[in-house]
C-alpha cells in the first residue's frame, strides 16, 4: 500500500510539471531562445536519469529525471 501511495504521489508530481512549464515558458522567453542547445541536453540527461531510476528501482531518480524532461521539453514547445 505504501509503494502504491509513493507511485501515486510521483505521478501527481509529473502531472504538475505541465502547468509549471507553461508558467516558466512565459516568464523566461529570452533564455529559451539563447539556450536552446542546453535545454536539449537537459532533456536528454533527464530521460537518461529517469530510465536509470526505472532500471535500478529508485523512485526518486525515476520521477526526478522524468519531471526534468517534461518541464524542459514543454517549455521549449511554447
């Protein structure tokens, strides 16, 4: 039961990434233009960290990596 609660809280945190990235994209338009290659590097590293967390069974790594990838990738789309 406790594992299920941790997974639910993690998924809720990932879902909260969508409104957070919209807010960040509005506030930092000038940084998004100049740092596009760095943001792509952050997306790739976030996905690698998320997959590593999945492989090693570490929930913190899993959700942190995917949260980073979601926030940065959605910010680049705006």
